[in-house]
C-alpha cells in the first residue's frame, strides 16, 4: 500500500456564504494540494463535514474531486458510521473504482465493546472490494479502538491494511507500532505528533494542517521518512504554532480560516459548527505571516 504512505490530506468541503457547497473552490483546493506536494487525498472525511452533507451533496463532492484530480493522486474515500449494516450496504453499493482504499471511522455513540468493534470492522472488511483503513478517533467517538483489537483485525482480515491513529496518545501509538504485523501501516491522525510517530516507524499522516500548508508539511513527512531528522524537526517546530491554532476552536473552522487567508475559500461551516472567531482569525493571520518568512 505505497499509495497511502506519506502525506494524505483530509479535504474540507468549502461552502458559499448562503450555505451551499462551493464546488469551484473545492476544485481549487484539490489543485492547490496536487501542485504543492500532497501524496494522496481523503474524500468525505470528518474534516469534510460529511455528517452535514446531504446524500446528493456527498455524491457531487465525490464526483467533483474525482474529476478535478484526473487520476493524478491516489484517492481514499471515507465510509463509516455506527450502524454496521448501513456501512456494509454503502460500501457494497458505492462505486469505488477511483479509490485505492476506504477510510472507516470507528462507531460513535453506541459505545461498543472491543469485541463489538472487532465484529463491526470484520463485517466491513468482508464486504469491501478495496483495502480498509481503520480510523480511531476516541475524542469524537467516545470509544478507543485498542491496540490489541487493531492487531487482531490486522491478522484476521487480509484487506484491513492500515489505521489512522488519532487518539493523540504517543504511548498507544508506540504500542501499535510494536505489535502490529510489519506490513500493516500506522498512519498519524494527529498533526502535532506526526513527526515522532514517523520516527518510531509510522507510515505518514492524514493531515489537516497539511491541506493548508502542503509544501511544508509534506516536506517534513518526506524528511522524516528518509531519516533526515534535523530537517524534519526544523519544519515541525516552525509549524507547531499553526497546528495549535487551527484546532483551538475545532476542526474544520481553523483550517477554513487558513483557506480564507489563502483566498481559496471562505470560512463558512455548517451548524452546529460555527466559523472561527475574529480573535482566532487574527492569531492565524499573524502566525501565517511569520511562517511564510521561514
């Protein structure tokens, strides 16, 4: 699965001021990332506000990204949920021909046991014609996908090939890297600890900050994967303030404030999310002006 090594980005869904999807801005964001070093694109993930897109909007967002990409970068599609049967049905009925893998978030709200999580993902793996990337984000789901369960899935399901690990817990990341099969990819889902995860054996990142600063963050990832630690650390320390700021009032409000500064889209998000505050936008603007001089 070399296609999902390096820096993937979780694409936002830009909105017009009236709340409709801004498909022209979406095309610009795709091209901006392709032109500046991103390795692969993740479609309809959490950062894309997929939870508040209609089925028709989801289909058009998917088609727009596929068309804009023109097979230039590998694509990963987010298909997940807390109803196993629904996720299985969606995987079976979705055209996955343009995608190298499916990113499937751990079930939320239901709070299943580890056995429930295992069975959920095993059913998904059995249904999918494409490789599956597990997505562990307990801050959003309220349930941690524990390393032992991940290892069990990796050993039992041939097409579960990777995990986006977004628990923000470096100790857990190290335990994952220690126990999973050697060909199973551990991908950071937390921008701030991407560098140490790669240095410990991780395969890269599915990033939010990288979407706004693809050249810098992809260079950091490449340096880390190539063992160029000083070069990677220099970029990591330079971009740290921006990582902190874009998550200060939630995702994707922060990264959309970055895109507004870059004139790629405005900062509109859909309720129950709200746009970044004026104070935060000023902090982001100041941090961006300092970062661009580095």
